[in-house]
C-alpha cells in the first residue's frame, strides 16, 4: 500500500480528507483493551450493519427495512428444522469463533437487505408456489443468493473501516488495506450483475440467466446458497485470473434446497458470461448423480454464504466428518493448492456426505 497523502480521502470512510480526520487521532484505549474484546466485537458488528432495500424501485419501498430470510422460512427452514431450530456454520456475535451454531428458525438466514413490501412482493412466486423450473423461479433463487452476498460484502467494508476509526494506527497497514481492497474489488465485480438483475426486475423479464438444474428424488436435510468467482473448471483449466486487479470477475450462483419429497440444485450465471463458462457447463451436464453430489459436498462448505442443517442429522456425524466439513469451510482447498503442485479436485469424495444426513 502506498503512503496516504494528507489530502487523500480518509481510509476510515468518513468522507473527509485524511488531514481533517484520522491523521493525528489516537487509538481508542477502550477498544484496544483485550478484556473488552467480546463486548467491542459485538458493538462493532451491531454498528456496522447496513439497513437497506436492494430492490431497484425505491419509490415503492415501505418505510421499514425488515429481517429478510435469504432461505425461505415457511417452506425450507420449516422442513429442515428440529423443534424450530437449525444449525448454521455461521456464528453469533457472542461466540464469533464457533464452528456450528444453533439458530432459531425465525432468525436463521436473516439479513437487512429488503423492505417489507419488496421482500414480500418480489419473492412471492417462490414463497407461495412449488418450484417449477421457470425463468422467474430460477431468477428469484439466484437473485436471493446474489443479494445476500452483495449485502454482506458491503457490511464487511463497513466493519473494517470501523476498525480504522477505532484504531487509526492501523491506517497504512498492508493487511487491513488488502482486506478492504479485496472486498471493494469483489463488490465492483458484482455491480455488473446488479445492473442486469435490476433491469430484469423492473421489466419483469427474467430470462437473463443460463442455468443447470439438478433434481434429486429425496428431501435433503440441509439447504444452501451462495456465489463464487469461478477461477477453474472441473478439470482444473483456468477460466479467469482472480489475482488480476484489472479483471472484472464473473460469478456463478447456486442454491440447493428440499421441497416436498424432492430436492433441487440450481447453478446459474448471466447469459452474458456464457463464453467463459461454456466448458464448465458441458462438464456439469456430463456428471453422474453420484458425481453431482460429490461436487456439491465440496462446493457448499467452500463457497456458500448460507448453509442450514438439520440439528439431529449433524449431531449424528462422526468427529472426523465434522472436522472435514470445517476444514473445507475454512479454506483447506485454497491451502492445498498453495502447498501442493496440483489443483484441488472438486470431484474428490469428502469424508462427510450431506445427501445422506
């Protein structure tokens, strides 16, 4: 990171020049006190949350931004839950390093990304009706996965800028700069998707995606959604270079969920990106059902923004199976490629089997 000039915008995000903001500010002694860590962490998470409606038609918004479910509560979470609870590998603020956490159905997968009116109206077709594989249904599942990831990345930048306001001595630290810059680049990459999605919503024309739909003839005990800037196809061929700061990364989106006595997986991307995902699409279509399951067992812990699991089913797993899931979630695939001279194989069976929970 280059030296910050006095007249540059302050990295804390205040909108002021550096010389008029954090240049001479001392670190907050209460914030850096180790005994206050958990209290300050919870406060930071609370104060950096964003309440917004991502729907493009702002003039229609109701006044209240709600806790919107990114995975349907009454259909999917209800089917997966035990006594109104699910497990998520997403910690609560009072225990930020937990591998798995119990969440009430009403609070699980919630984020403040839509007003009450638009959350109800936009997603009504998939909330009130069975999945029918139509362009509209595929779009809405994909858009929900996008919205959560986009919103969380915005909150991540808020969180790190809050850290800089509390600890100005970190300004100029390469690690913090790289974190913020990486998330800013990721948001910028998603802006193209947002423009396409917004236009589709405004015009009610949802045929903007290429998708693969896999149908499984049993209800699974988990659900997940997410997105990733796919860098390699299933054979390890490089699709795009995530280390190129000038490249606009293209994303795939996925959602997997039970419905009734079946389960579905949607993998999708913008039609505008068909050229770079053409081989990947062909490879997905060639997979056997067993290979599809193996691929999803790898993809979900590695890339999902949201994972909900039936508590009883998770508790039945052996420790080594839970550990394998956790290692994938915390970056084992990336670490494998850094340490070994070969690609991580997304079709290598895992020690756990999500489809047998």
